[in-house]
């Protein structure tokens, strides 16, 4: 009789998920997959041996605890802020087995902004995640633009961090993400805020603030498709829209200035 080799057991270490711990199964009701599905900022990794999984689990937990102590979230006087419980959402779709850490020790920021008209009353909404800690920020202005609110969401989120830290920013604004990742904003600044010989760059006051924050923090920008069912992006949109409906919004002092 031919003996077939036994499948190598994998151990799944989940540092941040619905229920952190070491798992020996990926699929199934008691597997690792259901612990990280729909959990924004999940941190997990697969190992061939339990000892390796446990060592990594302890190391990641210690690093994140230190990061939380170095990088607490600060309140914003100009924004509304509230702490909400972590939402536990599970989906039925099958995801591949993890090959690496999804996120580790980074503050996860989701930001959105918009106006009821453009220009018009505008608002922004922000979610900040670090481990099990979650903050929501929102604010708005009586007369502004969509692009200014998209920028302001990112700015307010980064300004709320106490001290330099690694950050991943998720935005559905290609204007914001491309402006940073493709170097447009830095080029406009080096050209005295001119897009070309005849055209001025808009929102230079906000780009100036955002570039300075990118120098302070280790920031990675990522584009996400808006209104596509992403839970954190949808929540940011809700916060932003709610702000546009308020009657007590302050003026956007930078709007219209060159």
C-alpha cells in the first residue's frame, strides 16, 4: 500500500480580529477566516508550527500596545468626535488563505468628504483604527467644494494623531490619492502652486497642510471605490452627509483664496 504524506498543519495567528488567538483551521464556523472577515485593520498570519505562531502573536501584540501608547488619538475642537464599538460584520464569500500580515502597527484611516451642492454646504467624515481602538471625526463648512472636503478629511485625521507614526489612508477621491502618490501636489508646490504656465493649482492652502503632515508621518495612500459597499467608506460618507445638513456650519475661510 502506498502511503500518502500527511498534509502539513498550519496555525493561524490573529492579533486583531473578532476573536484574537491561535487557530488550527482556516475555514469553518470555528476557523480563522470568520474572525477577520469584515474586520477593518485585521492582523493575521499563517505558520507551519504552533511555536512560531505563538511567538509572532506575542511580538505583534507587544508592538501594537507600544504603538497605542505612543500614538493616542486626540480630540478635535472643530470636529465632532465619538467612540463607537467595533462593528462585527461577516460575509459569505470565500477569501484566500493569508500569506502575510494584512496590517501591523499602522493607524488605519478612512476618510470621505463632499457637498450637497458643489460648491455648497460641505462635510467630511473620518474613521481611525488602531488595534481595538476606534475613533470617528466629522466636521463641515457652510460653503465649500467636494475636493476641499476630501482633502480636509485626510488632514483632520492626520492632525488628530499625537506624534509621528505609520499611517495607511483610504480615500475614494482620486484627486487626493493621485495628488500625493503621483507627486502632483509636490510638483505644484515647487512651481509656486502653478499646475502649468497659465493655470493655478486649486486648494493650495489644504495641499500645503497635507504635504506637511505627510512629512511628519509615514503615510501610505490607497484609493477605494466609493459607494461599493465598503463598510468603513460607507460610514465615512454617512458622517460627511450628516454634516452638510447642519445649519450651524462655519465658513470655509480658505475657499476662494489663491
